[in-house]
C-alpha cells in the first residue's frame, strides 16, 4: 500500500530518492540510535497531558459534567483543544525546521558542493521541504485519525431528530434558510456545504504544513550572515507564534469557544456583532490561521456559526478555498526558493 502511495509522489519526495534518503539518514544519525523510541514516548506523554487538559477544558475546568445535546459529542469536546494545540505545534516546528535550511548546509560545509552540482541546490530545497512531512508523520497520523472519528460522529448525528437535524441547522440561516430558497433546494445545498467544510478540515493539516514549511524554506534564502540570520529567524518564529496566537484568540472569541470566553478573555476583544463583516472575518481568521478548522466537523458548532453570522454557511467553503490557496502558494514558494538558491550571489 505504501509503495502505491509513494509512486504518486514527485521523485524528490520519495524516500528512495538519493537526496531524500541522505536527508532522512542524516536526521536519524543526528538523533542517535535509540532516540526514535524516546521521541515516541515523549510524544505519547505530551498527548496524555493534552488529553487531561482537554477534559478539564470541556468540563469547565472540573466545575461540572460535560453536557452534550447529541450522542458522542463529548469525544469532540474533550479532543478539540488538544488537537488544536497539536496542529499549532506541528506548524511551528515545520516553520522553524526549514527557516534555517541554507544556514544549516553552510555550517556543515555541503552548500558549496550542492551549488556546483547539477540541480543539487534545487533538489535539496525541495527534498528538505518534503522531509517535513516525514518528520511530522506521527502528528499527521493522529490529526487525520481524529478527523476521521469526528466525521463518523457527525454523520451519525445527522440521523438525529428522525433525519431532520440538517434541516434544523439550516432553518432561519442566511441565505439558505430564507425565501426565495425552498427547503427542497436548501437541503441539497446544505449537504454540499457540509461536505466541503469537512473536506477543508481534513486537508487543513497537510496544506498548513506545506505552506509553513515552504514559507520557512523561502525565508531561508534571504538570510545573510550567521548572526543576522539567527536573529532574523528568531524574530520570524516569534512573529509566527504571535500571529497564530492572535488568530486563536480572535477565532475562539468569535465562535464563543472555551476556554477563552469562559475565562473572560473573549471579552477583551470587545463585542463581535454577528451582522458586520468583522465577525464573519474573525471566524474565518480563526479557522484559517488559528487552526480551529475542527469546528467544521462538529455540527452544533457549525449550526451556531451559520445562525450567528449572515452567510456563515459560506465560511467552510472559504476555508476550503484558503486550504487550496495554501497548497498553491507552497508550490510557488518552493519554486521561488529553488530559483533564489541557485543564483550566483548565494555562493
């Protein structure tokens, strides 16, 4: 099965490609012979801590039971914030691991050799970008499995209320719950919108990882000098953390998600009126850059988003478009980074 999957990948992204094999072997030697089991154990420990934290958040920090209106919703509420934090961590690691690509090759003394080798620098840049997916495979696996579970739960919940749950979610929303759109027209469109939102949530970890790794790779071609490059990398990583934190804050406040609203942090943003575009954009910002896309897999949150914001039903469609844009920009940034890396002034 894996061989069939590898055949669909570009040559430079396959584990048997000479450059990719060299990078993966170098990463393995850097960690030591017994580092992989230790990394897995450490990761499992972090997951356990996050699960405990997720339970406390879902139970209002232990002050009450987890109340849900639909079966199996407690699974989503417990796993939601741990998975958000895990995806944020994955994006930050991908960005930080590629932002110093050229500097790392220069320090090891291999950059000059790569520059004079036919397509050596370009292949190295592409392979380093693709290797981010191999390094993050365990986190990606956890995120994808969780999303598959949430989709199954959502499909099961759609059968609640004698199969009319989606009709209840669409009722009164703008535009599908308003005249002249009839129920016979609104329901098929609602199914399509839900499917597109689920697709956006599933591809989000992959497109976000591709985008952040590509952005870090492109930025690495602008770094000049060891000290200036290190300071620049630190500032950019800090800026990425602040941007993600801001998106989390705005998105959680706009969606009325715990723990921000329950602890009063959401009020610091001021009231988010459902009518203006600012509220709609706040939700979209949280889904796109705050990694709150899991909201699209939880029907009660989806229904609230549709009801609270005019044309909120289109936020999931916009999130899918943003994910596809991230993928396209990632490809462009890798191409641009390869062009810049082969210029004579980079010698």
